[in-house]
């Protein structure tokens, strides 16, 4: 088993319930090709997601079930 297959199996083991095998394989391939640049973009994406979630927590939108 080569390092790509080992990394893919490890990723599938950890996030296989949330990400399908094809998407995980694509991310592993991108990581192996671009390394640190790939990680930088992933971190930037995660920071954006954290900011969006922080805004949602700080400024919750009214929910129809709460109005009843």
C-alpha cells in the first residue's frame, strides 16, 4: 500500500460518515500535489466558516417556532 492509499484510508476512517470516498480521494490528491498551499486554502475556508457561525450565534435570526 503506497502513502496515498494509506492517507486516503486514514481520512475515510476519520470522516467517512460525513464525506463520501470520492470527495475524500479528491482532497487527498490535492494535498499530495500542492501540500502547504492546499492546507493554507483549507484553513482560510475554515476561518470563513467559523466567522459565519460566529455571526449566526451573535445575531440569531428569528425562528418561526419561537414566535408561537
